[in-house]
C-alpha cells in the first residue's frame, strides 16, 4: 500500500523533523499508534512482542494542548491500528491529524467511548452554573450521520451582522488571560471572504464558553449563520440562519410573549441533524425569535488595562458583559474523559484493546488473549492495592486538592473526595476568584496537602503559592502523562495511591 501522509500545515514543526518515525513498513509486527503514552502502555501489555507501539503525545506533554509534528504524521501513515481516548481529552488537532493520515481501511478505536460496552463507568462533567447572569456559550449538537460526519468534521458558526446602539463583541479568554475574538461589530463583517474573521469553529457534539460585551445600553440583534464542513476539502453544507436578541441595560420584556433569559447555562446551538440554530437552556430548546437574552445593569464591568483589550474600549471605561463562566479555551463534550483513574475502567480499555488487536491480526489471537488475561490479573491486584492505601487515610483527611479537574474517577472509585482544584482544565489561567476559593478550601477543611501534576508545574504557580501561604505540603500526583520517574500505568496508579497516603496521613 502506498502510504502518503496528508501533512496538515498547522501541525508541522521543525522539532518534528529531527527524529525518525518509530513505525515503518519494514517491521513485521502489528504497527499501532495511540494518542497518549498511557494508552500506548496498555497496548504494549496486551500486544507484547507482536506489536510495535508509539504515541503521538509524548511523555511530560499535555494532551489537552499538544500540537502534532511531522514525525507524528510519519508514524500515523504506517499504522495498522489506531487508539485514541477521545471524549475530547486530546487537542482537536491531534484527532484531526490522526484521522486525516491513517491509511485507508485502518480502524481508529476511541477507547473511552467503546469501553462502555465492557462495563466502564462514565461521569458527566459538572460545570459552574452559579453565575448571577446568563452563562451563554456556543454549541454544536447532533451526530450528522446523514451527512457522514465524523470527529474531524467542523461546524462553522459565522456572525454576519449586528444591529444596536453600540459596538458588540464576543470573545474567548484563553490561557494567561489573552482574548481571542469570535466576532467584533466594530471592524465590520466581510461577506466577500465568507465572514472568515467572524467565525467560530467547533467539533461536532461539543461546546465552548464565551464572553459577550456591549458598549452601550439598548437592544442588540445578532445574526448568525452556520455551515457544516464534513471534511477539510468538501464543499460546506449550509445550515440555518438565526437572530439572537439581547436587552442590554434596558427592560428585556420587549413584547408580552417573549421568554427572558436571566441566568443559568444557555448555549447558542447549531443542530447538525436538523440544520437549525436555537437556544438550548438546561436541555430546554428555545426559539430565538421569542427569546430575549438579558444583559442587566449589574453586568457593568471596567475594561482591563493592556493593549490586548483595546477592542473593548479604553481601560477603565464601562461595558456591559456576560462573563465567560469557565475561563480559558475550553472546548469539550459532556463526559469526563479521564476514565483510567479508576482501574476498573482501565480493565475495560484492556478488553477493548485485546478484541481490537484480534480483529486486526487474527493470527495473533492466542498471544493477545494470554497477555490480556495476565495483565487483567495484574490490574485487579492494582485495584485492590489502591483501595487499601486510600482506605488507610483517616476519613477526615481525605480531601483531594489538585491542579485541574482530572480525578473525579479516582474520587468515585476509591472514596477520595475532590475538595477542590485550581481551574477546570490545565489550559486555564487561575482568576482571583479561583485563588480565593482555593485559599478558603485549604483553611476550612484543614487540608494537609495539595497535589501537583509534574507535567503541569509550569502552570501551577497558583497552587504552589497558596499552599506555601497556608503552610500546606505540595505533593505529586499523575493525571494524563508519564515522565522519567513514572513510565507505565501500574506504576502511575501505585505512585498516586502511595503519595495520597503518605501526604494525607
């Protein structure tokens, strides 16, 4: 088979050109590519000497933010089997690079999704809906099966115009507080380039958080249109067009029959199955033509200092703003993707890996079954060990405080409640409110130690500073990645159990 990489320009870096690919057409073993090192280790234990495995995301890297290299593309084109975690754990460019460069006929297995057939338990993501104004995000909803949608497809939502008394802007606050504008009425809307500069791109069945800012009080009407790009080179499929109405600092009851949105979680939703755009509020579908989003007077905020915020106005001047509920670029689905923190879920992964390797290489069936049986026994012993170590921690001391929200499965499986985390995901810069909440958690619960993921040390200054301020120990815990000290899944989970027991007892 002639395997020519479809090298995505955005994914190529000079660093990726230095090392030769690990996979090749000259090796007689089954060539397996995974997205993360944790998945690669599980595959090695099942595949043994019959497989050659490499991962896209290297050890010590963050799967949420990693950008693939040319070396990764070269590996992918030689793969006979591919495994990802998915549920939007990996950065979308990792998934797109994997799917675009796999040889024809090679199956890609999403372990977190497929493992539910092997009794893996999943936990829905819970987000902060306690804001006293509307939390207004953007969502792509539906499967798009009629169009052949897969996880590499894009839903493009474009702002084509805004009417109102002042400038209107929607933007994301990224890592370290940098804004990324979705649309800005102050610089116009260019139909000639397809509204390219006023377009939000989402993966299917995902949503993101937004900030919405308005310069003057009054009624604003935002016109949106959507299209579905099934593949990068296919003609986009037009969806619907819709107008969203905002009452900014004025009475929102514009007519007797309107529904006024004042609080909670609402998404401007593009439904790729029906082609419609509507407002989805706590699973209730609302017609934008009969709904008004209230931006009350209490939403007045001052424009921050710094050149990056000039699109909002002069520093110190007032704007009306619906704030972004979860800061940082944070596109995700509905399920927590960190299933492996429960060893029982890792066993479900192993069973799915075994059956996937057998399907790809039937001749190797006896070896895959024997390896899987051995490893499942090892994981059962590991599960018992983690339970024993955590059970030894006094109940009053079992307060898990971490860098980011990645340990719900460990908490549920082993009775180790998550008392707090600095931010929802590692790409998020902690706010003053996050810092204050963390400080109060440590004080009120008399927390003995906080836990830091080694690969996120560069982004964990808030956790370290608050712990030092409150005279609390800082200990290590592994979430998404290995390093030079912990190089396999069993060692990682044993290390975590030992660290929790040592630091909290």
